[in-house]
């Protein structure tokens, strides 16, 4: 179970780092760009979860 939480923490930290980089690159438009990218993925595409994590992280980073 501990391994699960360590992986979850690592994923959250990676999403936050990606969100910060996107915020620097695209400013306030970063979340909109990520949402547009989400629309381009199929429903079961594994990338959807990672991009959704970044969108949530964008809400928490400024």
C-alpha cells in the first residue's frame, strides 16, 4: 500500500512541475490549451489521465 502512495505522490509532483512549466510558457492560456488537447484524445487514451492531472495542477499553481 505504501508503494501506491509513493507513486501517487510522484505523479502529483510531476503534474505540478509540468503545470508550472506550462504556466511559464503559455501564461493564463495554459489551462485552455490543456483542455483542448484533452479533447483530441480518445476516451481510453492513457495520456488523458496525465493531461487531466496537469489541468488540476494548473488550478493550484499560479
